[in-house]
C-alpha cells in the first residue's frame, strides 16, 4: 500500500512537471472507489496549478476563466500515478487518464481502491469532508512536542495503536511506527497516556527522521513511477527492527521480537525499548 513517503515522492516528481500545463482531455476507465463527480469533458481547457499533498491525498488545482476547482487523488491499496509524454494505449488497470500539454497523467490501480474526485476547492466538499478527519502533518511546525504529548496523554491505548490511528499524526504507517518506536526506545505496548514529555519529544523526532529518510530513499531509488511500491522495500533494507524477527538487535545484540497488535505485526527489542 502506498504510504505517506510514496505519496510525497509522487508529488515531488509530478508537481513541477505538471504545473503551468493545460488539460486537453480526460478519460475514465472502470469505476474507482468514488466517482469523479463531474463530466470528464469539464476538465478540458483547465490550467494546472501546483500539486499539493495532505496525508495520503494529492490535490491537483485546476482553473479556467469560468471554472475552478481541482482533483483530489488517493492511491488506495495499489494505485500509482505515471506521467508520460508518449503513453502506451491504456491497459486493463488504467482507470483514469488526464491528457495535458505536459504529458498524460495516468492512474494505474489493479484493486481500484484508489480514487480521483472533482471538488470546487480543497476546503469545499467533497474534498473538505474527505480531509476533515486527518490528523496533523508530520512535518507541520504546528505539531510541537507539547501538542504531540498532549494528544498522547488523551489516549489509553498502546502507543503503537495510538500512532497507527492517524489521528495524532498522519502518515505513520506500520513500518515507520515500528522503526520510530525503536529509535525512541519506547516499547510498542506502552500506554499512550503513560509516555513522558521528554520521551514524546524523542518519539516525534524519530518519526520525522524515519519518514524523511523514507522520502529521501524514494526520491533517489525511484525512476519509474510504476515501481512506487518498491520504495518501502528500499527503506526496509535499512530497517533496524521491522521484518527482522529472531535476528540480533543491531544496537544491543538481543533478539528482535514480533508480536501482533491490532492485527498488525509489531517488531521490537525488549532490551532497547522500555514501557
Ligand atoms: Zn536492542
């Protein structure tokens, strides 16, 4: 599943190339998770603004003399966006296509949990409704150690589950949470409301480092967008605990353990991580 780093890498790669271009036409394939919400013909002639990201959503602003809005995009479980100058004919899994003066932007999504939805503005429905539940962005300066600690204090679940909920911070997927908890020395079973302020601060820094590293790896290893899912693989190669059950901990030599929390695998080291 594309996580926040993959989506951010998608944005970095596409934003500059598309910005300033113009839509020539749009084409739909099989139904996606949600309908487009407008006739594809409406998009023709609109100017493309700078692509933005919120959580795992991408926002492509579009404007014309009479019409303005944009496309809110989500890659779902298996989606990827590709921009090509001379694309091949659409394949069986290509379900949205935006032909522009900067190339053809195509959503390939075999499982079709992804979506591309027209909204009159990012802060108008349906975009506003879809984005309303998202927690703060991990790199937003408004997310401070103090506000993060307060949010942890308000939850009585294990810290791992609190982070995975996406309510405290968006984009902290399973692999990134496991790695950040290891780097911060916090046992994933520790209760969220029992984490002290200094440890919360360490955890927030570890989350930011982990996500930055994953974005950097994606940016350096991804050439073809269809390989977007290989990115977590590149990060996984340097994971300290994730996927390393039974192997020696690289920090203390103890054994990395795996447990299941909320139906997700958690990897950690009891020697290095305290409740
Ligand atoms: Zn250890």
